[in-house]
C-alpha cells in the first residue's frame, strides 16, 4: 500500500506543481477563474505559492514521511478553500468536483502513509 501512496504523491506533486505554477504565472484561464470566484489576484498568488510548496512537500515526501503528511494537510486545507469558493458562487457540481477529488486523494495518501509513521 505504501507504493500506491508514493505513486499518488508523485502524480499529485507534479499536478500541483503545474496548477500552482499556472496560478503564479498568471495564466489567462486561471485569472478568469479567480475573477469568476470573486477572489483577488493576491489570493491567486497565495494559492499558487501554497500549491507549489505543497507539491514540493509531496515530492519530498517520497523519502520523508513527515513531509508527505504536512504537505497533504496543507493541500487539504487549500482544497477545502477551493470547495467553499465554488459553493459561494453557486458553481455546478462539475466545477466543484476537482477540488473534492484532490481532497479525497490527499486523504487517501494520509491513510496509506499513516500506519508507517
């Protein structure tokens, strides 16, 4: 089961590096999404930094179990924020779903790695 957690960590680490990097780079689609969510550019940048830091933690977590748990906790909080941001503007389930899937995957990593700690 630890191998599954490591595979999830690697995949999500790369995904959050890309997603966070797009936020930091100010990709037009990301900027429009944050406008739709009624969130400021500062929030977009903070979310980008948090996601990149979380991604690095996930990747480092392959060799440091504590790092993976801390990174997951940070990203779980971020996904909870994303979930409520979408609910606040009454987005349809299809737009809310990605944050819930990422949240579930982070919880899965913690559940798979926790017995090892």
